[in-house]
C-alpha cells in the first residue's frame, strides 16, 4: 500500500466555506482542441466546491483510503522542519500544486527514497528539479489543459487592467475620492495596440484568440510555428526570435513553461529592447522574468506596467519587491485555481492515480517524465534542467 503525500494551500482565514456564491459550474464536454476532459471512473466531490485547500483534499481521501493507501495532506511545505520534508522520506507519491508548490529540489529528492510518482495538480512541473528527478527515474505527470482557459481569461483581464490603469481607479473609490484626472493620467485603450505572446501553446493561443475581437495587432514567437490556417484566421505575425517581437509590441504576454531555456528570459537586455512604456503580463512563472530587472524597468518608465500572478519563490516573502513596485497588478498565484479549474484538476489527479494504482499507462498528454526521460507532453515542452534553485527562500514567508 502506498503513502500519498499531498501539499495543498491553506483553507480560507474564515474557515472552509459552508456555501458558495453560485450553485454550480458550467459542464464542459471537451477542451478547445478536442482533448477529452479528465476521465476518472468516479469522483467523490461536487464540482464547484473548494478542493485545492487542505480541507478540500482534492476530493481524494475516500478513494485512497478505501484502497488501503495512507493519505497525508499538509500545507506545511518549506524548511527542514516542515511536515512535507519529514513525510517525504517515506512517501511513494507526492501531489503538489503550482500555486503552493512543494519544491522537490535535488536535496529533497535524495532523501525521498521511496518516491516513484510526482503529480502536479495543475500545469507546470518546474517546482521539480527535472534533472535530478530523471536521474532517479521518477514519473512526473500534470493535468494538461485543466486550467489553460482559466489562465487565458486572467491574462486578458490583466492586460485590460494595466492598459486602462484599473487598479488605481478602484483604489480612489475605496479612498472615498472622485479623482478623475488622477485615475486617467495613465489610462489608454487597448484598441490598435500591438500585442505579442511568448509561446502559442494552449494558454498562448487561447489568449490570442480572445484578444482578436479587441482590434489589436497580434504577434507571437514559438519554437514550433502554428499552422498557416491559424495564423491567417487570427492575422498573426510570427517572429522566429523574441527580440524582434518585443521591439514592436506594446503589450507582451508570457505563456511558455519555465525550464532551463526560459529562466530569466526577460532580463535587462531584453526589456531594454522593448518599446518605452510597454506592459508585461506574466502568468507563466515568476522566474521567467529577472526580479530586479522588472522593478528597475517600472521605476525608470521603460515598462508602464507589470501584471501576473506568478512569483519566485511561492509564497513570496513579505518583503518581495514585486509587492511594492510601482504600476503593478499582481495577485498571488490564483489564475489557474478558480473553483472551475479545481474541479478539472482534482478529477485529473484522480484519473492519474487510478491509472497508476491500476497498473495502466498514464495518459501521454499528462506525462512529463517517465523511466528516466522526458516523456509525453514533457518531451515536447520542457528541457531537462533545474529551475528550483533558491526556492528555500519560500520559508521566509511568515503569516501575520
Ligand atoms: P503548453 O505546453 O500548451 O504550451 C507551452 C508552449 O510553450 C508550447 O507551445 C512550447 O512550444 C512553448 N515554449 C516552450 N519553450 C519556449 C520558448 N523558449 N520560447 C517560446 N515558446 C516556448 O502549456 P500551457 O499553455 O497550458 O501552459 C504554459 C505554461 O503556463 C505552463 O508551463 C505553466 O508554467 C504556466 N501555467 C500557469 C498557470 C497559472 O495558474 N498561472 C496555470 C497553468 C499553466 P513547443 O510546443 O514548440 O515546445
């Protein structure tokens, strides 16, 4: 029987919800590219409830315990004395969410002598040192597509919030003001702007599709070019190199995975190739941007705004400079964990576990690594490397 160690974010401050704002969530039949939604044999939760926090337990306890497995759920994930680090020594399976990542560094993997499977309840397995995990032959799987559209919607919202300078206007209302000139002195229309996406995978393409009706000029850069028909349909300009794209865009949205090739891609040099007064929206991973370069560019005016919901490390320490830099519209990592997304990734995790314990292959679309190699989606979108360095700083986050 297996020990399944699951790391989830904490419950709401006021306690686990007793009721919800809405009675249900829309039922989707398939993802936009015809990929099927998760297909577990059964689920033990009501779609639309809070599953991603510790009391929600991803709806897995009954399923796992009925089969005789031990299920440990904790939010205490950082530092040598954390529950996660103690339990890791005996865990066979680890489940973690990108929003509250249990960093599986090489040091931790070395201690995890029984670990065979690491599941990401979401998308993005950069919290695992892929190089070390491949050497240990650990299987890594994530729930591909589960929250891609959730994030694409957040990106569109963040672009509009930055360009229209929404947040300061909202704050003036809270401050009981009616300061129109203060509100509009940095507000523009998106219409007519050049908007570029770094990557046109599930999220990137969904963002481009959603932006088309705004009458903007759309650009993208990718390792593999999109089919000509899609480029025509969306009137996309393809850039084989990121430099040429960022130099003509007013808004850049980052939608590629974090791996060795994209770490600190947006550094001083690249940001200085952007037009003065550009906006960046990064919902991919914090480490794709150089932390200090973003702060300096906002302070100098090279960037007019920065938004997104991804940080490094997570949770971000209270003194993380992105909390206090000017002209930002940052949220804590929430875009991919709406109640709608949670229902999909909880079902996807259950599908992966059913396959694993049933001795069946995990869906190729979900696989990142297997048998010491990048596999499935992982072989397509990732490079073997380590992007977890520095994650121990997450321990600095202290609750008030
Ligand atoms: P996909 O795998 O569908 O798309 C990723 C795309 O990035 C692929 O098309 C890949 O190209 C491309 N890519 C990889 N490296 C580069 C590079 N160096 N330059 C340009 N393009 C590159 O994933 P999703 O769209 O679903 O998700 C993308 C990322 O968004 C995730 O990896 C994750 O980090 C983040 N994410 C964030 C969430 C949140 O809650 N904020 C939730 C979900 C995801 P190719 O196909 O050519 O290899």
